[in-house]
C-alpha cells in the first residue's frame, strides 16, 4: 500500500487534477456521518449535497435531544429512508436517560434501522445506562457511533478510562469513535479539554487510538468534521503510518453541513465556507495512493460495519 505524508498547506489534489493524473473519482462512496437538517437543510437539499459530492449513500444520524445543537428525530430519518431507500441508511437515536430507551431501540430494529447514533448526550461514558446501550447494540449485532468530548459540558466523557473495558466485554457491537476527544487521543499526549479540544503539532507515538485500533477489530474511526480533519493533518508523517496500520477500520464520514458541495448554506448558490466532504475526499486522495485502500475507506469498511458477525 502506497501512502504519502505530503498533505499540508494548499497542495490539495482536487478532483479535476486527480482526473488529469489518471485518478478518477471513487466509484462508490458511503458517508458514515451525515445529518439531514444541518443549517436548516431539507431532505431534498441533503440529497442534492450528496449528488454534488459524489456520495452514493450515507448513514443518516438522528439527534433526538438536540443537546449538540441539532434536533433530528429517528422517525424523520426512517421517513427519509422510505423516500430514498437506495441513498439513506437509517440510524436511530434516543435519550438513554429515559426508562423506555432500550425498548424503543428494539422497536426501531423491527422498523428497519441499521444502527444507533449519533450518541451525543451529557452522560459520562462510564454511566451504567451507556453500558446498557452498548450491551443492547452487541445483542442486536449493531454498530453504534459515539461522540466523545471530554469536559464539564461534554458528551460521553471518560473514553480513555472506559472504552477498552467495553471492547473486551462486548465483541459483536461495532463501536465507531468520533469527535474531539476521540481524535485528540491519536497522540499519547492529550491536553486537558479546558486547555484545548483541538491539539496541534507533532503526534507523540503510542496514543490510545493506535493501541485500541490495533487490538480490537470491532473498533472503527469516523474521519468526519473538523476534529477528524485536524487530526489527519496535524502531523503528516505520523498520519501516513497511522493509515498503514489501521486502514481497514477507517470510515469516510464528513458531518458536512453545506448544501451544495461548495460550502454554501442556502439556495443563493454562493459558497460561504468549506465543504467537509470535498475537503476530506481531496485529503484522502492525496494521502492514499493505493486504489484498493481508498475503496475500503470510501466504501467497503462501512459496508462491513453494517454486516452481521463482523
């Protein structure tokens, strides 16, 4: 597998340049992290975003409580799947603090949902209710996507203390890690969350992610959002080795809020920011030269996450 560490600065390999060099766009892309209504996007605008970025399918993740700033109900995700069954892979989510949460998840399974997430509530990761949730996903042979963010107002705090115990105990569930604390642990040196949630500079080898991904095949890394992108680009040489070691457990995910594949956030056709999808695609195509590995990251790993008996 050929991976290069030269990914910094403005030297991104865009789609047109990739084609000029004989490297076509990937034929099939599954985005493992997308919400329908980011920046008040409609379902139809979300599909247009997917079309504009070459995204064939996406895990659509509800956020029932809105604690992360977006409210998206599981029922709305299921209805979206019914309208676009070939494009939308429906995940469910519910408030684990409610007494009927596990019963609701079992009903969701019967309705056709494929996994749980995004798990994003102000509940410590070591809380018994979180373990009950992971245990149920293990029973259902499901993936669960977890937002890890330490700090007083964080989500699933205590990843470093509790994640390995869950991985040892529950080996059918596929745990997908995401967000700031998850990616801070790419390094063996992790600053306190009060100092920064987005560490910069060289990565110190021996980080928790390296160790756990190497030890537990049912652990996966969601590359989405600013947290994933910053982690990949903070230390190019380290990232090359990280990909060499763990490419079978890396999932293309974006958490992209734009409408048009150019950073736009409305119908006026004016770019207003960054398209996380386009940015990450260019980044990965610059880092990974082996087309079979790119195919795994863009598509095959996500398919395996959804399968039983992984």
